[in-house]
């Protein structure tokens, strides 16, 4: 009986295969909690500091619990950012090129997956190479080309390359759709051909409806990457558009222009502390649209990523 009791305790603690017992589960939960804290900590830090008043910020004894919640920081950030205008610019810069990317990537990915032609493998290699080449390497020739074509200060500098398969990180989107279309049974195409459907009709009536999971993955990644892009947006769009991330980047200048009395403040003293508080609030505001987008599409995104065969970032 004593031996039986020890065996039960051992199985409860270690499990049948040393990986499904109580000790293993506790270790896994602790590891996941630690990893989760690493990702959540910056957001908590920004949120707490965005709600601190000036007195709390300059008080070294106050870290995580403010004496009062300074929601006026968000009002100030809202006014400094000119939120509705910046939000509209961000939506245009993110959504319009994404639509172009989905259209062209689906055509390119379907063509590479379903048809055999000379140079097909070379195109696949070039897609991988263009993804690996840093953006800084192609910035100067791209800038000169767009300048000659009159595309600067226009969304065409993002939309036109996307329509021709050269959009922001588009090579990875083409590879995602290529991999998805390659997994679709060719029996569906053959059945449609027997019914007299052309290749383009097969693409519209069979491939596109089946590829909805891949479109969700491509669309979400593209929106997020365009939303957060600063380098190319500064170079191509210049002062014609200002997205929310750009406004955060230039926040100090915007803050001074909207608060003339702050221009003469010594920011090495109190002014910078207040500026940082409002800037944290502005940063929280800038990521809220992405959080809302993810909350509404989380279930579809997880299912789509699983079916497409990629891991989320």
C-alpha cells in the first residue's frame, strides 16, 4: 500500500512521461507567465506613466500607483496629435496599399502555384532575395525614380509598387499566397475546366473564395506594417501625409507648436517630464486602433494563420 501511494504521488508530480505531471505544468505556466510579462511590461509602463500627473512624475517615490489619474494628459495628447486628421492619414496609408497588395499578390501567387513556365524558379529566388535586401539599399534609386515619375508626396508611391508586386514586404505575402494556392487540390481546377471555365474564371470562382484565410493573414500583416512604417513614409510622402506614428516621432515639435508658452521651458527640468507624460498618452492612443483591429479579427486571424501555416508575430 505504501508503494502504491508513492507510485500515485510520483505519477501526479511527474506524469506518465515526465512532461505531463504537476511539476512540468507549473514550470510551463511560470515560463509562459514570464514571457507574457516581458511583452506586457512596456505597455503597462506606458499606461501607468501616461496617467501620472506632473507632481507624480517628478516624485521619485511614486512608481506604479499614481496619487490620482491624470486623464487630462490624454486630452492634451488628443489636441496635440490632431487625432482625427492623423488617423485618417494613417488609415489611407495602411489600407489603400494593402488592397493593392492583396490584389496583385493573389494573382502572382496563384500564377506561380498553378502554372509551369520558364523562369518560374528564378522568380521564386528573386522574391526571397528582394525580401532579404535591406530597404536602405534601394531607397536612393527608388526615391530618384519616384521623383522622376512625379510620385512623391502621393499615395501612388506606395500603391503603384504594390500593384506590380514590389510593395512593402510584398514578397513574403506572395510566398504566403503561393504556399496556400499550392495546397489547393488541382481536382477542383480540373472539374471547373471540364465545365468550360477559363483559368481566370477558375481563379475568381474557386481560388479567391478558398483563399479567404490567406487574405486575412496578408491583410492584417500589411496593415500593421504600413501603419508602423516611418522611414519610407517620411521619404516618399514627406509633408503630404502625417500618420500617427509619425506624429509621435515629431511629438516634441508638435507639442511646442500647440503650446507656445512651452517653447521657452527648460526641458531638462520640468517641461520634458510633462512632455514625456503626454507623449506616453499619445503613444497609447496611436496603438489603440491596432488593438481594436486585432480584437475584432483575433478569432479569424488565429484560424487563418493555422490554415495558412505561419506563426503570428
